[in-house]
C-alpha cells in the first residue's frame, strides 16, 4: 500500500511539472501560495471606480481630457508602488475632425447629420466635448459627384465592380464597415480613381436586424457612427518616423522625419455616417441590383450605382500637425531578475468616452496594479520585473506603443519576456484570446484556476464549452498594441479578454452604456484581472521562463500544411516545402527533448542564479529566430517570419506571412526562396534549443 501511495505521489508530481514548465517543485509550491493571496487581495469594487473616473470626459489623443486621464493613470500606479515614467512623443496626426459636410445635391438638397442623436435619459450624449463623426488621416477636399456602392470596400469588392463594368473613377464611393480595416477601404477607393468615400455601419452588421438598438439595446441605432483612423502605411506607427521613435521635437536627440508630402497618406476626402443618413443616399440609387451577398439590412434593394440624377457633395477639411502623445509606464522591479520584463498593456486614448474601448482594459490594469502593489507590500515581490504600459495614440494607428518599442528596441531584445495586450479587455461577458505558440498553454492553464462569475464554472469550462481538446485560441493579427512587440522585434505576445455587443468607436460608448448593457453587475472586471494576474505572476516567478516550447513544432507543422494546400489550389505542380518540413520534424524532436531536460534540471533543484540567468537569456532569444532583417515584401518593418497583420485587410492574422503574401498574389515566383528562409529560421530555432540542451546537461 505504501509503495502504491508513493507511486501516485510521483505521478501527481510529474503532472504538476508537466503543466507548469519553468518551476521546480519548491517554487511551484510557493507560487500557489502567492496566487491564493493574490486572489484574496482583488478588490471587486476597484474596476468600477476606475472605469467611472476614466470615462468622465472624451479623451482623444492631445485633448485636455486625455491629459487628465494620463495624470490619473500615473497617480494610481504611483500610489500602488510602481515606479512611473512618462514617455512623450511628437507624432504627426490630426487630433480634431476639422470641417466636413455630406450633402445630397440632386435631385433635392439635403444636408445629412454627422453626429449621434441626443438620448433624453443619457446625459453623456449632451457633452459639449463630443465631436461629429470623422476619420483621422482623411484627405482634404470638396467634391460633388455621382455615387457607387462598393459593399465592404475590400480589394475583391473593387475587383468585382470592375468585372461588372461599374465605372468608379471620379465617383464618390459609399461602403459599409466590416471585412477589412477602414483605411484599406480608402486606399482601394483612391487606387480605383474614386473622388471620395463615405463609410457607414449597416444594420445587418450591427443594427436593428441584430437586436434592440441603443438606448433600448446594445446595437447601433440609426445615428450611431463608427469613428476611426485611416492610416495605412507599409509600417506601423507615426507616419513620419518608420523604424525610429518620434521623440519630442524640442528634445536633445533629433530624429530624422520624412517630409509630410512623402508620407503614405490618403488624398481623397473620407468620412463616416450613421445608417439612417446613409439610407437617404442608398434609397435613391437607380442602378443595377447588387450581388446577393452585397445586400445589407436596410429595407430596399441595394444598387450598384446612383445614376446621373443622384449627386452628393462630400467636403472634408482636416488639418494634420505634430501632436504630443504620452505613454505612461509603471514598473514593479523584480527581486531576482529585474532585467527580465513581463509587460502588460492597453491604450489610454479613445474616440469619445471610450468606456469599452479602451477604458475597460485600462481600468482592469489599474486594478491589477493595485493588487500587485498589495502583494509587494506584503513581501511577495515578483522575481522578474512587471511593467504595465498605457499607450497613447493607439486609435490613430497603434502609434504610442510602436514608438516606445522602437525607442526601447535594444532593451526589449534583451529583456522582453512577454507582452500581454488587454485592449478593451472587459467589454462583455464572453471570453476569447489570441496568442503566440509559446503562450497558449499559459492561457489555458490559468483559465482553469479562475471562476467565471455568472455560471458555476471555471473560466476554462465556460471558454471551452464545446469540449474541444483546448479552448479556441486565435492567431494575432493587426489592430492593437501587440503589433510592434510581436511582429517587429519578436517578443512572444498575446491579446485577450471579455467581449460582447458594443457601440464601437461611437459617442454612445459611455459609462451609461456600460452599466446598462455590457456588465451591469460589474463582475467581469475582477475576473479578467484574476486571469491577467495569474498569467503575469506565473511568467514572473518561474525559475525558468515558462514558455511551452513544444508548441512551436506542432503549430508550424499545421501552418505549413495549410499553406501548401492553398498553393496547390492555383499551382497543381507544387510539391511542397521540403526543406522547411524537414526542419520542423527535427525541431519537434529537439523541443520534446528540451522540455524533458528542463523538467529534469528543475527537479534536481541544484542551480545558481547565474545559471538561471544564462538559460533565461537563451529562452528569450528563441522567438528572435523568426526575426528577419529583410522583413516582408509588403513592408520590411514587419520583420517576423512567423506572424503579421494582413496587408490587404489590416486586421486579419497572417501566420507565415511570407507565404500568405505569395498566396494572396497567386504567385509561385518566390516559393523556393521562402522554403529556404523558413527552413533557416526553423533550423536557427532548433540550434538554439540544442544549445540549451547542452547547457542544461553540464
């Protein structure tokens, strides 16, 4: 019986080690105690308090309201015991909408409304600081022209219009939100000769066909307008300083900036509008009916063209100049490895009040900083440094975080363990996440120890309600502050949180909307904080960085196979990426051996801080195997061979982007080159893992 119990104990010990790579048995025992204390220290009222304060005023980058938010964030983190540093940048952007007008000229004049309606019992809608709908980085112009409907304004939509014989040149395009980043709608419209662009949210996508509209429900009413940036350069960040930080103009260090006339900015006027006003244009169009998949939710047949009897005037006069953007970074210095950084972040600027986007994420991180501060005060200081970044000017093109990464590139290459993004992370009662391969297990295992507040389940059970092998974890695409960390310098990243229906980028995204429709009970903030805190502490306190190293090979195998299948659809003679596949097979064996070696090494418990530091530096370097100085053909700033945002949509995730670009072009010209580049990257990763195995064996 005694031997049987001992064997069960040994099995359980092995399970614990397998689940939590990077921890010795003693360290994991201490970690569980820390996590229990952390959970008990979470103040469930803190999230609501911070959200209410953050959303008192609209806070677009450069505004007085944003300055107040920056000051508040810094004060909260300072009070929590974090060392707070502000990082200012002078970035080239419009921070006000300027003058604009949309007018139906013929057959009868009608000036269209460009601002949300006032809601009688919602005082937020009367705030004088709220602006009309606008798209930052619109070109300036005053045009009167006929109208063409372009569905979602995607690349394929404009191609289909050409096939249908629809003339776009000189016309004003009207397109609905969705399907791609709004900036690409403008880019494709301009490339096809359009004189202007009007964008609206169709009720089929978020309106009365989906459910009750605001103020009765959470969907767009007829006046709701989605604001947003149009910036579409072949890099991310400030449009005048690719690869370099947009340091203050009055600072000691001078940065060479592009001449604004050489920047990749749009020239045609663009503005958004509510579907109630868009209906006044669309309902008068007289051309051929649209393809069935282009039909939206308004109660009439959509038409491709308006005809000569319908003309619309679109005027935008938008000024662009240098604007001060300020990131606020708080650091809780590590006790043993202060030069290994666990980084969390969310942007702080918004298009209005920004209750869901971004302030729900900001409020959660402020609550987390307070809880981590309490742990620190009680003597449970993290081994690695924890940095919490609040990024400015994200809404104008993921600018603040990008400038910081470009400024801190060398330090991040050496110190950046992980970046975890929580943009609008408490925006509903659902849950989802996207992640680099090495962090997927971290997400899964942490979710098993978090309670979902509205059911008798763990978050894992709620998230994995289809009972798959693991919950659905997406791949990182574009649209938020993980881009520079992951796709430019190769810091393993994830993005996640709670979501649900919302009035995205509109003047209605206020505290009133949040308390009515997002989470009236205010339970999700503490849940996401618990999840984020567990992941942070597990990354911060492992003896070795707890990356899931086996996931590289399994994910690479899947993505290479998917790419080969896509290429075979247009190139029947393609015989696959033999060199890369061979390298992945070797990596699979090496990573399994390394994982076992790490477990054995930690089980012995006889290691020095110097040894751990050396090994952790090597672990930090693994993701850099995918960083290429040459970068992508669609933009050399995107240096990760593993992941990038889709350059044709802006949002979608491209895994193995070098191959995805060739597939999008239906090209076979560079497939041999890519087989070589990818096999070299995988072999480099394999070599680094073998070096780690050798060092662990000494």
